[in-house]
C-alpha cells in the first residue's frame, strides 16, 4: 500500500477557554459533544478523526452543519490549530512546522477554495486568479501568462478586468477555482465550494471539476453537506457527525452498507441506480469454470442505471462483469440488480 | 462635624499652591533645558511652512485658480464641485481675503499631510493588537476632548508664539480621527478574505499592504476628511498663538465687535471646509467603485 498524501491521525479539536484541560475527558473517558458542552462549556469540534487521503483522489468529507467538516479541513493547512493529534502531508509533520515552513506549505503545496468565495473585492478577476502566484513571488510576466491560462480554462475569458462584485455567484466561484489551480499545488482543499450555488450551476461546477481532475490528477479534499454531490465527486467518502467519523468508504459502501441509522437516513432518498456499480453485484464463477457463452460483457464500473437495459436483453438476463485490467469479476443478473436497488 | 460634610476635605491651600508651583517650576526648568533643542528640531518644519506659505502667496492668482480647479476635478470628477471650488476662491479674492486664505491653506495642507504621515502608521499599529488599542484609545480621547487652550499653555511655554506651536496645536486636535478610522477600517476587513490570504500563504506584511490597507482605504479616507475638517476648525485658535491666516481677522473682529469682518472671514473658512469636504468625500466614494452594483 502506498503512503497516503495526507494523513490525519487521532485528531481532536476543542473550542473554549482551556481546551487542553478538557481534552482528557473526551480522549480517555469518551465524553460526547453534548456532555462536554453541558459540564465544561467547551465545544467539541473534531473528535478523534483519523483519515488517510490517497494521492490523486477526490476525498469527500460529508456531514451536516456543525459536524466539524469545515473545522477538519482547516487543520490540513493549519488555519486552525488542533488540540491533539497528528497531521502529515507527504510525510512531513504539519504541526511541527514553524511559520516560514507553514507559509511555504500553503504557498506551494496546497491551495483552497471557499464556500463564500472569499475573493479580494478590490482586485480584478485577473489579479485575484494571480494572487497565489503573487504571494509566491513569481515574476509579473509569468503570472500574467499562467493566470490567463486558468481564466480560459474555467471559461472566464473576457472578464479579466472585471471586479468580483460585478460577477454572479457561479462566475465568482470559477474565479475561486482558477485561483486555487493557478499555483499548481498538488493538493486542493475545497470547503463547501459549490454549496452556495444554485443546483444547475452547482452541477456545472461539479462537471468542470471532474473534467479538470481527469487531466490534472490533484489530491482534492472536498467538503460538502450534499450527498448527491458527495456520491458524484468522491473517490472516497468520509461521513462525520458531531465531529466524529461515522463511516468511510466509496459511494457503494456507503449506499449498500450504511454503518448506522444516521447514514441510512442520509441515503434514503438518493437514486441508487446511479451509484451502485456492477462491481458490487458480480458473483464470481466457480473455481476453474469457463464463462458461459454468448453473454454480453460490461465493465465493472458501469452503474446499474446504464447496465439494466443490457441485462434485460441478455440471455438469462445475465451479463459478464469485466474489471479494469481485463480479468473477469464474475456474472451479474437483473434480479440481483433489482434487489440491490431496493436495499 | 457638619462642616466636614459640606466642605469637601480638600488639600490645604498652601500645599496645593506649592504643588502647582513645583510642577510649573519643573516644567519651566524642562523648557529652559530642552526648549532650544526642540526649537532646533522643529526648525526644518518652520522653514518649510514659511517657504510654502510664501510660495502660495507669491504664485499669481490665476495659476492658483487653475490648480484648485485641477485638484477638485482630479479628486471628484464632478463639474459641479470643480466649478463651485473655483467660484468660491474667486469670491474670496474679490472680498480681499486672498492672502489670508493662502496662509490658512498652507498650514492646513501641511497639518493634514503630517496627520496622514503620523496617523496612519499609528492606526495600523493599533489595529495589530488589542493591547495597543486599549493603550492608545484613551490618549486619543484626551486629545479630542481636552480644551485646546489647556495644551496651548505648555506648547507656548516650550516653543513660544509662532507657526510651529500653532501647527502642533492643530495636529493634536486633528490627528485622532485618522488614527481611529485607520484602526477601524483595518479591523473591519472581512475575516473570510483574510483567511483566504492566509490559506495562500501570505505573510503578515503581504496581508497588511495587499489586503487590509487597500480594503480599509474608504474608511481611512473618511478619516482624512475628518482630519481636514478638524484642522480647519482650529484656524481661529491657532491664530491666537501667531499663525497667520483667516483666523487673525476673526480674532480682531471678536475683540473689536466688527460683525462684517468676522462674518466674511468666518464664511471664507466655511467655504474652504465645504470644498475640502466635497472633494475628499467624492474621492473616497470613487475608491469604492469596485463594490459596484453587485449580484448576490
């Protein structure tokens, strides 16, 4: 197994006057969020979260408001200091960094996109997109060139000299995205980046992000409260509640094997046909048995919605499921698919 | 016993007199020792003030009118304000107050310039730490509320009568607004924008000059505007300790009950105040043009 790009280990964050004094109650005695607030008047932000984030993946962190997800993401670039725990990025201990090292981490290694855009209102779109490069100290001509590239990529050509206040929310967040990408950092932290946008525009922005990711292969930490968004974007999804991790896995794990009622409640309204993939259904053939003849073959990553028509037309309503590497994962039947949709 | 309650138990008259005398003597001693040094220290400032006043008076009036109009236009981009400013100066000239107005203009300009030069850094300092703010705020309160005549006494004892003590009196009175509004403006900058700057690794210097000060500019400019207004309101008091300008005839009018003279010069001060105010306010508004009529 390869080293994770970002490793968060046993992270705690408590807000209040004396967080380190009440930390033992939470860590050693397992005190919960409500009890901590009642008895000690401290707010538990993050409760013993461990998360390994793999390179070139979109790691979604999901939870309702107050679940600590925005607090968690701010620990990765240490905008918030943890009360306890460890964070490493590429093996380097983020908590041990001094101010200069931390600045370099934020300048070169990671960038961030914010829920409320947080653009600099007194700077034009061009100057906003180039902000990270300017902070890095890149020469002006190079800034202009690289900035233009990203403005074009997010579809804002022609708006270079406008101010953020003159743009719609969707366009402002394109600026935010371009600003985050312009520094060429490996890691992109996105804190509810699309939550403030209308559903249609949100969908557009998700498409742009997926398109860019297919080409750029960044490590993206994406915070959201929207399950559809989480399932669409996430290679891996971590679900938080009251600051603690409830479940972690890919979209199918979450939908097929919800860890508790909280998550079951979360997933009850989603379109399972768009999430569950053939991989989850494939029943391996008996040892040494030859695959039945004449069955259509579908890739393991096909979602049921797309697979079902082929399945219903196939002999015995059965298809062969093929892995990415060309090997056979097994067979899947329409009956299995229908059962999977009903949970 | 009743006497004790009706008469507040004050320090004895003699002790009080001695205490006051001791303070006065100590300050006189200080003044004798350092007065000359201080005067030398302020000498370049005096020379500049004299030079600037002479320059304004010696410059032919049409050129001054063109400069006034030009500055008004640059600041406000409004024909109305520009025309009003030029017209006001013409009326002032016709009523034979040109020279006094130039002298007042000289001291106000220098005072404003110094207030900006000193006030903005102090305001920035204040915005950086709550302790600094707690320390400086009461000092500003004293500067703004203490009757001007009270601090004129030590200033005159130290530096005598003249332009420099007058300028100092104006500075003491006029500097608080720009300090306060610089501090306020920086503290009001959106925390989300600052967080973004942090997230991109901006140093505190980059944050200050790249984000905080530019975003605080509209407030800082409101401070400059207030500072100019307060400097103008000190013109008459400054003339009591030897500053030339529109305050001198006002003072003469008070002591001799010349109604018309007082009114004319007083109105000239008002005219200057309105011109400065309108120009600096519309300039301040233009600084915020980027806020625009935005979407949400």
